[in-house]
């Protein structure tokens, strides 16, 4: 928790227009709680952006809107309107292309539209191989390109947050957490989650 709060405060102090990404899931709920603690008693000092693919469960959208009101969030919604107009779905274009168009492209367009220079996300190193290569402060080149070999070393709690023209940053406060850490924190903090999480028993 202390490391994650430090990352939030570093982002707030180092970047001109940061944004907190919010997917409505368990990791995002943890990030919101960490952001509240990092800046308490002040409100979260950055917008919160949700990438809306139009394929979320209704109870998740209702949960998002309720949380935004309760916490007084500056909620921004990003969508790939061109793909929506073309009728892109996981069934018509396949899961991989759908994810690229409705999530990745929508995210990049949203970041560009609002001119955000740092996006805080909930990626964790234990999730998959590509995320295991991410730094807590992960540099993006122009066009939001990620170059693993050009990532900056991170010495202790010292972060190089400088940006050149066209560059942006991604920050991952819970990068070193495991899924067990996330669920333990949710239980400890008494955090609410969308009801869909509890619709089935997990094998």
C-alpha cells in the first residue's frame, strides 16, 4: 500500500495532466481506494477515464456511475466511435481484433483527445509475460508505442519521469501486487465490487 500511494503522489507531482484508468473491475476498485488515501482529505486530483467497449454487463455500468457520483469523480468516457458505427463485435471480428479496436485504439484516442501525459493503470506483473516486463513508470514513445528495451531503470524509489516531445508515461502502482494481494486488500478495506463478481463460484 505504501509503495502504491507513493506512486500516486509521484504522478500527481510530476505530470501536468495525469489520468486514472478505471475498468470497473477489482484492480480498478483497489486503485480508487489507493488514490483516495494518497490525497485524503482532498478529492482525487485527476480525472478518471473508462474505456467503454459497449459490451460491459449492465450492472457494471450502473456500478461505475454510482461510484462516480459517490466519490465525486471527474469521469471521462472513451470509445472508438468509428468501430461502434461499423458494428464491431467479438463475433464479427474475432476477440483479438475486437480488443485492439475497442480497447487499445479507444484508449489511445481518449488519451490524445484530453492530452493526458500520464495514465495510471492497474496492470500487475503476475498477470502475463508482457506485463512482467513493465516498469512501474513505463515510458511510451510517440504514438503510444511501448519499447521494452528503452525502458528506464528504476533505482529504489527514484523515478525518471521526464518526457520528451511526443512521449507519455504509464504508471502502475500495484505492479508488484499479486491477485491474492488484491483480494486481501479488498477484504481488508471493505471495498464494494460489481455484483457480477459474485454470480458464480470460482473453480
